[in-house]
């Protein structure tokens, strides 16, 4: 049988003196977590999609660089970073050119 499907072993009941302080502590932790999470969502609610796009791009770039450094060494990793910088400069230059055309 798969272990995570097995029911947990029986635990004896805790005394009420031990339950009450832990319940209060957990209740405060849940309230603070919900408050901070909602406040963070309120601050970035319109940029939420952009946030996940940024995090996904950052994560995939780090995985790619790690893979290249692992397979090809630091020289290959440096070459990849230089190539990414050149590509970003070319794409930014193309964007600036299009913006200048629309502004005129």
C-alpha cells in the first residue's frame, strides 16, 4: 500500500491547558498571514500577471544558465550571458526605433 494513503496513527488527546495557547498562537499566525497576503495582493493586483511573467522568466533563465554551466563549464556560461546581453540590446534597439516612428 502507498504510505501517504495510510491513516495516521492514533494520538492521545492533549490537555486543554496545552491546546489553548497553541490555538491562540496559530490564530494570530493565520490572521497575520492573511493580512500580509491580502495587502501584498492589493498592492500588485494590476501587475499580478507581470509579476508571474517576471518570476517565470527569471526562473527559466537561471535554470538554463545552470544547465549550460554544468554541461559546458564557466566559459560556456559566460558566452551564454554575453549572447543574451547582445540579444537584449538588439531587441531594445528595435523597440526604440518603433517608438520613434510612432512618436513622429
